[in-house]
C-alpha cells in the first residue's frame, strides 16, 4: 500500500525545482531516515544536534529515493545525478507537513485516534480487524506519536483509503500535535484514570462534531468535553455496557447492552480486554457496521493479530512469542499484555541472548527491566547480553520478582520444564524458540 504524491501536490508547497520533474511524476511517500527509506519515496533531510541529514542524500538515492526536499541555504553535492528531482524549500519539515495536511484533505478518510495505556495497541489491532470487513484501512506500526512518523504515515496512505487509524501514547505534546494534524473524527481513550488525564488532549484538534469513546468506569464527567462522548465499560450508566460475561473453554463470551442481545466472542486469553473491545464495538456501530459483521470479525481474531505468536500449551501453561520490534513502545505493549492476559499463577518473561534486532543496545535492555513489575512473577535471562536486564533489575531492587540468570540453554532447561508444568503465562523474547517448542512437545506427549 503506497501513497499517491503527484506533481500538483508537490507544487502546492514548492515553487523552485531542479532536475527532471514531469507532470506524470509520482512518489509512494516520504521518509526522513535514509536507512528506513523504501524505493519510490522522497527523502526529507532533517537537521538536529547529531547530524545534518543533507549529508546523506547519496545514500538515500542508493536506497531508492526518487526525489528530495532541500533546504535553500544548503549547497548541493556535485555528485548528484543531473536529472534527480530537487524541491527547494525554506524548511523541509514545514513543507511536507503542509503537504500532509493537503493530502489528508484530498483522500478524506475517516480519521481515528487511539490513546491510553498499553491496551491502545491491542485496541488498534481489534479496530483494524473489525473495520477491515467494510473499510480499506491504513495505519502505522511504528512511531507511536512521533511527529515525523505521523507525517510519513499520512503521505504513504493510498488514495483509496477509507479509514486512517493512529495510536498515540499519553503524552500531552504528542497527543496535541497528532490531534491537530489528523483532526480525528473519532477517538478512543482506553483508560481514564488520574495517571492518564493527559489523554484528554486528544480533543485538541477534533471538531465539535467529533465523537470520543471513553472508558466510563472512571469519573469522566469531571472533564469539560467539547466533542460528543460515548462511554463504554461495566458501569451501569455506560452507553455500551458490558454484561453477561462467560468463559467457555477456549473463548470468552459477552454482551453489550442494547446491541441485539448478541453474544460476542473473544479468545479466552483476552478475557481481561473485553472493555476496550466494547469501545471498538461502539465505534463500529457508530460507523454503520452491523452487529453480525462485528461478531464475525471478533470471532476470527487471533493472537497473531495482536503481534503475539501463540505456540501452544504444556500442562496448564501458555507460551507466547513476541515478534514485534524493540522500541520502547513495543516493550510497554508486550509486557502490558503479559500482565493482563487471562488468569495464571505465574507470569514469566524470558529474555534469551538479549534483543536480537539490536543486541548491543544496553539502554534498551535497561528500559525493558524498568517495565518489569507485578503481576509479572519471574524473569529468566540467558546469555551475556541478556544479563544487562538482570543487572538493571538488581539496581531497581524489586524483591517481588524471581530473577534467574543462566549462561547457556543447558543450564536453563530444568527451569523451563518446571515453568511449563505449572500454571504459567510465558513471554519469550529471543531467537531460539525451537528449544522451547521441543520441550513443549515432549511434555504434551506424556
């Protein structure tokens, strides 16, 4: 899925152009980082305290850049191809920001913002599954409210997009920026406690005709809302009230008061995530989806949709593989899910050889450790790099966590078996999943 950045859109923010630039010019999007740039995108160099992005134009071209926005007071390298399109502007960021605003107006998708605690990630995944039955969806899996990623997301949006979905962390600055740029028609706040009151800034760019879907089990009436408010949750006064929750082996069923008395269904591991799903159901109904389509979408929901790979059970334990990225926001999400998936006696995190995507980043390992807290009960680390997590946990000094470190897998096998034979939810981060799968298969054959 690619954007549709044509010559007219570029000319609307840039009047001085060099190189070959025809009326048929087309780009798939923009990118501020030459290392993430995909073929067919426009490179947008940025300046910060570390480096001047203009210095990397040759690398961007090698990676497939089809053009660049260029700050007028910067000299051009003599090595640039003569036919390479260069769009001279006073400020590259300001130019593409204006372009994103105009492109949003042209495509005119339903704009949905999701904020709150870690569950905003799973809420977005459920929203994609439900709306995907009737809408062409565009969203991003990166950035979490970063200004540059928001712009990239908008300008990579296909022009046939029906709904644009963006999740934003509960940061006043990020929420305000994203809201003012996206001007969301709808927004979901997945949790409204005192620690999360900054989420109200999702309203900053919304029109008075917009609709907020809010966790109504907290005191949300204390805020002076300007948009229309729909409350979801278990409390009696919620418009979308959850009731008649029943667990049936592999699934959990529930009803939403007033919605055709239909039993909606989720995987049983998501029994503690019914409330934000109720918010998604409310928004989907508001957008005109029938209850039968919503039911069908939720019934087909899997842990894969939530970026968790469920590899099966041994005894009463469940093992999940986290195959997401390793940004701080991904850590927040994966550990949040471990803390709140269904009911288990023990909740275990295994870090095997550290973070494989960036094994030398000690800071990331320390950030990971900072998120470790009850109801997580056990942290198992294996290998030299993973020991950074153990070191960080010792500095935190949380004596409620059972932390064990092993130099290699041979030392850890007995602990693996002991965990698998108990009632444990295990999240595994590492590249050696075959060993756990082998142990699970052996236990299941008994």
